[in-house]
């Protein structure tokens, strides 16, 4: 058995999958695409922002030769369906230059969402396929863009073998120890080496603690019944809650989702 940091932490997930060879191997397993890339970006965002939400991509790579964008997102919340559909659409819309009358993004966009907590639907793999289909469900191969949601906790004997081992490895890490002899994929072994407990940096440990505190604060926030004021839509209540969250160093994106305030409104409070 090997002691590892859990891949439920964003900092640990990015530490593993930011490695180009691991990223490419995972994309090949899930999408059957051979990417030609030499870097993977973390915390990628578009400037100016697309729409009213400042989308931020955990892991983002662009293959210009093969005209492909792949975004891998890691999440453990119940808002992931709408959230990452928005991110996916932002990555398509960002490609359309201002003033142009074309609607076709230059690059194909694929979004892989890895859910490290149990999904309420208990499905191992869910997809959003944008290609138009006839009444018999046959696509016409006009629109290639796709979103794939993977839930490692729900992996089963029917999960496609080509990425079942990846999902099992992610799930195996969640209790902070893995039986590395169970896995034969060299890239999965490389992940385990990258997130091994003894190899964590002080910065890694700090960000893990910070992430734990953020989730604990959000849970306490909900349990305290503060959502009632938000549902009633009182602006003053939303502003007070936003100020408290800012003081606790909660990410602005989380504050936007929690309060419904815009980025501009929150930045005014922060200033």
C-alpha cells in the first residue's frame, strides 16, 4: 500500500494531471484523441470574461494543429451540470471574434468533468453530445463538441474498460492510500508517485488545509440557515453575506454562486 494525498483536493488533482504525458494519456483513454500539446495550463480564464460569470478552468490544453481544446475539471458540488455546461459554452464562444458573422468555433471543444463525490444520479458516465440527431437517435456529424461527466465512486463492471482503471485509481486515492500493485497503466503509476504523501510540498499541504476550511465554512454557512435571506432576494442581506465570505477569503466565484451577486457588485464591496 502507498500513502498518497487524496485526489479530491483541487491542488492535488492539478498536481497530477498538469503533467503533459498524464493529461494526454487520460484524454486518449476518455476521448480516444491523440493530443499534440507541449503544456497544460491551470486556472485558465478568458480576458475579457465571456458572459457574467468569470469561468476558471482547472486544467486546460489547446491543440492548434488538430484544432482541439480539452478542459479537465475537478469538482465536488451539486451544481456541476449547469456550471460546467457554462464553462464549456464559454470556451466555444470565446473563439468567435467580435464583429464577425460566423457562428462556428475554430477549435473543437471537449470538457471532461471528474466528480470526486457521489453524484445524486449514481451514474458512472454521463455525456452531453451537441450533434443534431434524427428521431432514431442518429447523429449527422455536424457538431463535435462534447461534455463528459465521470463519477469514479460509481464505476462498475459496465464502465468502459479503456477508462475504468483511471476512474478506479482516482476513487482509490480518496481514502489517502492505494494498492499500487492493482494498476498496470504506467501513467497511473506516475500519478501515484506525483501525489505520494512524502513528496508533498509545504505549499501543497497549505492549500489542502485551505480547501478543507473553505468547504467547512460553506457547510456551516448553509447549516446556519443563511440561505433563507438569499432566497428572498434582499440585496442588503446578500451584500452582508458577501462581505463575510470575503473576510473569510472565500473565492469570489463561490461568493457569486452563493449570493447571486455579480462580479462587479462583489468587487465594489471588496474595495
